[in-house]
């Protein structure tokens, strides 16, 4: 038996039953990968964040294939990974190289996350996908199910899930709330730092000679190339990105999500500056309602972007930072500074709890260990990243419903069925359509 056959034997598993709803304990133990002496990686997207993601995994094994729609990015990556085969189309790469690839990183615009990741996982390839995990809620549920059924090692690229502050706060709340009864959560961001509230461009500049535009569009509906989309500003467009909420909430909501189990809200409503269904609004304030769980009572969560901020008095004299999170209880509050709770923790009105917690070996390192047969990475698709992504992207249903300036329709949400029970007009945001040849 050769090395590749041994590797594939360990990746091939029988499908496990899926509940189709986020509950604890959904991932079955994976078979041992101890016989694999070196992991063969591929990277889809090797520019921008993809450059650092590919470098990170390249230090953990052998890079056998790289893919990017920009020939400049691909050339730079090829200089680092001289033995890796080069591709512009991830479909072709996976079809040709699937038997040689153990694991893949997906670091491309949001609208391509699920089509690339699903294609790889259905081939038995372990998957690391940048945040937000998907472009739509249904995609997040599907990716979690596939990961569970195929017993794959998965991880979303919200790297500060490995930060000690997150692990400490999670442990502090799991042993009983140090703040008393938690009533509400406030989270704000300095995003967007790209344009939003724009009309669709009318001019048609030429496609740069180094850019493979059809492959960049992928599953998105066909439209002409424009600098308003590529290489950076795509985040603000409904067709390609997920706005300020989708971009940053996988980071800023991460600590409260881990500490308070903020999965499966029952309703959401947004107040916005208004939008034209092309780009996200210039600002939004989004209210989520979460039902009671065994570990906590029901609570409310408010999101702010576009320079909107929570009331200053909630911080009890502390300085308001550009991005942060605040958990408010009846005995005290926790104020976490920065996008990742990395810039410090202020316990307001209560003493910092003393709890033991297990430190991470590193974000990418957790995923690599899982590939080799260890326990799943914290931010795996099935139990953590999928539910987190679903919660976050639910906010965009409310944003879609707030096209006129002011408060929009309150969306009642059935998380088990993935249905907006009172708003069928937003369901196309839940279950998106794909361009022919790019379906999942």
C-alpha cells in the first residue's frame, strides 16, 4: 500500500446521522491519522489573507497545489511553493488533484467560500475556510453537516478563537455567570472601511490582464468587471460579501458567543440608513433575541456598525474603543476591548473571576492536530463555526428587510427549519441561487 492509498484510507469514512440543528455532541470521533507522515495541503486563494494562510499551513506540511484568479498573486505564491501545481479555477484543481490533497485552505471572497469548501469536503478533503464561513445561512448549515457526516477536520479562520482571553472568558461563564443574570450584550465595530450605500457601476473598464474574472465571479450572477468589486471593495456588495456584520462579527461576537452560547436566535430586527439591494447600508443597528437555555436565561444582543455606538454610560467611565464587546449583568459587566477581546478585559462592578482553562496550541495548529487524529479544532464547522456563522448572517436578513431608512420588519426565525416564518420575502438571502457550473 503506497503513502497516498494509506492517506485516503484514513480520510474515507461512513456517513453519520445529522440532526440538521445545532446541538452539542454532534461530531463523531475521527479515525486515527497517525500513519500519515506528512500532510499534503492545497490553498485556494494565495493573496491577501490567503498569503498568510498558505504560509501558515505550508510550515505544517507539503504544499502540492495553489489556486488564485490573479496571476500576480499566483506567481508570488509559486516562488514560495515551487513544487506546487498552479491553477486559476479551484474546480479544476480539486478535480485533478483530489487524490493528492489531504487538506485545503479557502481564503477567497465570501461568495466563493461554500462552493469551494463543499466541493473539497465531498472529496474527503479536510477544510480550513476563512471567516465568515459562508455567504448564506443555508450554506453554513450544509457545511457543518458535510463535515460531520464525513468526519473531517475543519476550522473557520477566526484566529483569535485561540486567544487566551476568549478561553478564559468562556471558562468564567461556563462555571456560572460572574455577572449575575446576563440581560444584554452590545457589540460594535469600526467597519465598514470600504464603501457601502453605492449604486451599481455603469461604466465598463477593461478586465486587468492578470485577472481571471469568470473564476472570480464563480457562483455569483454574471456582471462586468469593475474596481468597485475587485480586489478589495467586494465586501460591501450583497452579491459578493456580507457587509460589516459578516466581515467582523465572526471576531467581535466570538467571545460572547463562546461564553453565552449565542446560537439560534428567535427574532432579529434592524435599523439602517437604507440600502438599494446592491450594497449594504452605510450603517446599521441590529437587535437579536435569544431564548433561555439551561446555562442562562433569555437575553438580547445589539450590534452596531458604521460608527454607531452603544450608550457611553454603559461603560461606567471607561473609554469607548473603536471595536469592542460589552456583556451586561445585574451584578456587573464585562467590557472587552478590540476586535478580538485581545486588547484587554475590564470587569465592571465585580472582581475578575479566577478560573482554570485550557490554553490553545495555536489556531492553525489545532486544525493540523485534528487532521492527524486529535480532537476537533475549537472553531470547527459542525459544532462551533457553523452555528456562529448562522447567528451572524441572520442579522443580514433583518438588514435586507430595512431597505428604507429607519427600522425594518422584525424577522421571526425558526432555526431548526432555517425559515423566516413571517417573512418569505427574505428567504432568497437564506437559500441563494448559483450561476450554472458553480452550484453546490
